[in-house]
C-alpha cells in the first residue's frame, strides 16, 4: 500500500489514489500512516480484513501460525489524524466508499471479510502463478 502514498504525492492533491491491501500486509507497514499524513496524501485505503496472513496461508504448503488479530483500523487511522469507516455488511459498501471517495486526505475503509476468502497473488516459493500473472515472453539481457 506504500506505493499508493507515492502515487498520491506524484499525482497531486486534486487526484485520489486508491489502494486495496490485506490486513496482514497493512500491519507490516502501518507505520507509513505517519508518512502519508505528514505529506498530505489524498489516499483511499481499503483494508480487506480476514484475520489471516493470506500470502503465507494460501501461498505455502502446510503453513502454520497464519491467524492474526488486527486492531480497529479506523481508530488507528483517526489516531494519525485521518478518517475512516467500517464495512461490516454489503449494505455498508456504497455509503462507505462514497464517503471515502469524497473525503480529501487519508481515508481508511476497514472491510471485514470471510476468513476463507483467498485472493490470487504473485508467485511465492511453492505456489502456482495466478492466471493473471503471465510469464514474460521476452527476456532482457542486462549484461
């Protein structure tokens, strides 16, 4: 999600960058909320919270210890001076996303999803390439 900060700053305050990130990935870099706020990023962060380190649980055979407990992502965002809202049911989605898109600055959407929800990811050491990640047809010699 940190690339979203860079995208927001590069595009300027009149444009909004949108990032979708899992709760595990967000936890690993949530300190960057300070960077986003310091530089006044105009950013919508959608945290897909399933309580799992998905990259590990779904990407490696026999992975253990992948269940995680997060925090109240909206309260965390507000502690940095940002804003946000929770999505706990389908009925919340349109209202919360509209609010986030119309907000200027950093807005966090905490979307609580099923523990078993699996998103395709880039290749890890013992997983299979997702269909959307095609093997490059050309190689470049960097020598």
